[in-house]
C-alpha cells in the first residue's frame, strides 16, 4: 500500500455514504502522483468494486472486506 491509510479511510468513508458513479470517483480521487494511488490501493486491497448501475453507469461500492476494514479503523480512532 503506497497511499497513506488516512486517505484510504477518507475514500471508503466517502463511498460508504452511497454508491458513487465511477466517473465521479475518478474525477475526485484519481491522481497522477505515483506516490498517492488511493483508488488503486483500495482496489488492489479488495476494499471497493465496480458494479453495473442504471443506464449503463458504473457504480463504485464498498466490498464486504472494505466495510470490515473501515469498521476496524473506526474502532481504532
């Protein structure tokens, strides 16, 4: 994991509120900085996944592992 854990927590908290359109997530969280791959790390860790939404729109949601990971981090705070 290259991104700071706090940024991954922020991403998961943001997605946990409601499934987010993939395009919105990319506009908000994608970075060209190779040292802050927040989205990429969350995907690689299996914390988020893309699903089919309405009108061929791709949505991003937490996986069960992402929900558990986020809950564990909340308990540590």
